[in-house]
C-alpha cells in the first residue's frame, strides 16, 4: 500500500507510544510492591489466627484462675467460720476434734489451690509473652504493608500517568490516521502483541530479521511504500 509520508511518520509515532504504554503497563504489573503487599497480608492472616488461638487460651487460663480464686476465697471464709465455732466450743472435745479435721481438710485443699494458682500464673506469663510477640509481629506486618502500599502508589502512580497520557496521545494520533492504515496497524498489533511495524533493513525485515527474496521485494516496492513481511506478517516500511 502507498502511505503518505506524514501518515507514515504518525504511524511510527503511534507505534512508539503504544510500546511505551505496553512497557509501562508491564512494569506496573511487575512492581515488586504488589508481591510484598500480598505477602504481608497472607502472613497477617496466619498471625491473626494465632492471635485468636492465644486469646482463647488466655481466656481459658483467666477463667481457671478466677475459679481457683473463688474456691480459695470460699475456703478461707469456711476456715474462719469453723475456727469461730472451735473458739466458741470452749473445749467441747468431740466438737473441736471434728472441726479441727475439717480445718485440716480446708488447709490441704488451699495448699493444693495455691500450687494450682502458681501453675496457672506461669501459664499466663507464657501466654502473655507470646501474645506480646504476636502483637509486635502484627505491628511489623502492618508497617511493611503500609510502606509497600505507599511506595506502590508512588511508583505505580508515575507509571499510570505514563499510560494515561500515552493513551490520550494515541487517541489523538489514531484519529488523524487514514482508517485503512489504522485498521491494518491495530490488527497487526493485536496479533503480534507489540511491535506491528518494522522497517526494511537492507533486504531484511527489521522486526523479524528475515531476509526477503529480491524478486518479492521488488514486487512489494512496486505496490507502495508499505508492505507486509511475508515471514512475520508485520507492516513493513519499505523506504
Ligand atoms: Zn518480518
């Protein structure tokens, strides 16, 4: 086909812009912050689950601690009552003996409760320690995600701007190109996923490097200044 020189220059400019848009989109897609954000969120989910388990463990330990405390307080109250009864018995031997046995029972149980209390206390200390670590991990992960997001918005914003301005520019350019030429270009670009126009270099296609048979080349040149590469099918600028 024969293409006006100005149109040819515009076509090459359009390709240049399109490639810039493609590159910017690809870089946007591959920004490492994307993976970092995703990783921080995934880790956060796992740590959150751990936090929930720890909270349940702690609530359970707290409950047991409260139960032991209640039982101990009740026993202390009973001890006081029985002791008062002993004091009031004024040496009634049988009554004192029975009450003393009761007191012994209370004391033993309270000693056992004290040991239990200490054990639960240690357990709580361990849980609180891990809870502290988990809280720190969550803070660190939040910070990681925040920093990655901030950097993504900044870098991504620049790339999005390139895409946005490129698309505006290509729309303007495309509207001034002859329809048929634009359609060929769009079709070829869609098929090749990038470079749609090559320049002839010597006797080879500048895009796929394939040498074109001389007779064929003369034919192509006879038909105009833009042909189609017989190897890769791209538009080939022949002049
Ligand atoms: Zn080619």
